[in-house]
C-alpha cells in the first residue's frame, strides 16, 4: 500500500512537469549511492526552465530524458523503474519510434545495478552531444561547447565521491565543473540560464528531500552560480533547525 501511495504521488509530480516537454537540455547528471540508496539529479540549459527533464523513484532509480525532451518517454521510463524493470529493457522500450529517440538523450540508472548506468544519444541531437557512465554516475549533454564539458563533469563527480562529499555537494561541484569547462554553447559567459538540483532519499513520499530549481529571470545571471547560492542558503537554514 505504501509503495502504491508513493508511486501515485510521484506520478502526479511527473504530470505536473509535463509543460517542460519541449525543453532542450544541455548537460545533466545522475548520481547514486548504493549504500544510502540516495539518488541525485542535476541539469542546466539555455532554456528558461530545464526542470522536468528527470525523475527519481525513491529507492529504485532515476531517468533523464533530454535534448528535445519527451515527457511521455520520461513517464514511461519512470513507471518501468518503479516496476523494477531492468535498465536495458527500459532503454529498448524508449528507443521505439513512438518516442522519437533520435532527437532524445536518455540516461537510466537503477539501484539494483548501480554500477552499470545506461545512456543513449540520438543521431539527430546537436553537437557536441555525448555521454560518460561509471561508478553509479551518468553524465550526458548536447549543444555543448566541446566534449570536455561531459568529461570534466564526470571527473568532478567521481572525485567528489572519493572525497566522501554529500550527494548535494557532489551534484553541485559537478555542475560547476561543467560550467567552467564551457557549458551550453548558446549561453556565452553565462554557461547556462536555468538549472536544477534534486536529491531523493529512499524514504521520500510526497516530495524530494531536496529540490532546488533556478529558472531564467533575466539575460545575464549565470544559472550555476545562482544554483550555488540557493544551495548555500538551504545549508544555512538546515543548520538553524
């Protein structure tokens, strides 16, 4: 009964993010911690609101659908994760023509097999586009300044893992590394104009443990710097509790 309740609540959350169906995302990351069962997702883009490209199923896994982001592909993948379907079967389903996979990027990580994340970059996604996986991490991007963005994000996340940083800090330093490496090639010095950072714990029910979203509000604020300020503000408030 509890699992059904959780599933229904998160399905509602996914439906509420369907306005982001046309989001063109640039770089994103999924990180899992097999010991704590924590899942982290973060992403950034030139678009006004990149939030909604990803979804985490508490204690199960996570999916990101980006480039010409397809909300129904994300919903289908999320439902399959909740049902315990293997990542390779999920990817096979989402590569069916109905989901327009050649215009998508997919990332799927399951806590049942966290060491083998799966990604797919469609042939019609805009260069630079690609992905790197390993250590329970999936990093993917498109419309990037170069391949260095993905490589730098992955290396930063892996280093932060080894140093034992918190999930939220792993995500943040990885996103900062991506911005420093060039970020979205449409953004110039801003690197990105919207960003989000989400941490999901296995006991989450009606909302994620941490969910920070920065939407574009002007033509000059760097989204990753704004996201860092949001995280630091959240940390201060947590210490005061």
